[in-house]
C-alpha cells in the first residue's frame, strides 16, 4: 500500500497542477491533493491510473463546493480560458486518425512511453522486453507520421545532449 503512495508522491507536482487547474486556487489545490492521498490510502487501491487520480481530485473539488454551498462555476468565476480552439487542425487530425488505426499493443506502448521509460514499461509488464517495446513504439510512430517521421516526431527525451 505504501508503494502506491510512494509512486503517487513521485508525481506530486503533476497532481497539484491538475488540482490547481480544477480549482483555480493554490491553497485549495494543496488541500485537494492531500485529501486525494488520504482517499487512496483509505480505499486501499493497489493499482492507480492517472484518470482515477483526476477523477478523485475533481470529485473532492465538487464535494468542497457542496460543503460551502457554492457552485463550482461561481468559485472559479474569475478564471479565463486562454485556449480558444479546442479542435484538432488537419495535420493533428491525420495524426489522430493514424494513431487510431494502430494495433492495440502499439497504442498502449506509445501511451505508456509518454510517462514511463522503456525499463519501467518492462518492470510493469514483465512479459514485454524493453527492446520489443522500443521496436513497437518506433514502428507505430513511423506509421503515424509516415515519411515526415524524423522531422515531425521530436522525441528529444531519448537523445543524448
């Protein structure tokens, strides 16, 4: 159980940023994250996904608003959205369509590779060797970006400085 909390604590900044984006208040976001840790411990989760964390934080925020009898919209009334265009442009839509055509294994490995290293993927999925994961991710990215692979896919995380 404490391993789950330790894993969550490694991404503490991420959870606090998510809570801040939901609440718009730094102090409230810190409280929401602390309550999230308590909920995880209280319910005894053994495996955690980011979507569950976001849902818990959002529900804690709604509970907070209900407790003070304020609408969540009233609480964050002063916040303004800086991003107006939420839709994908043509190039982004082609990338999304290509991603959706991939084999489910490649999709999962690509999604996992954004938050984990290849060795972490191997630890989490013991039947997958990191070399296999590397090949599947590269093949998937090449089929997504096509001939523009080297120009469009800028994964600098794997390159040495």
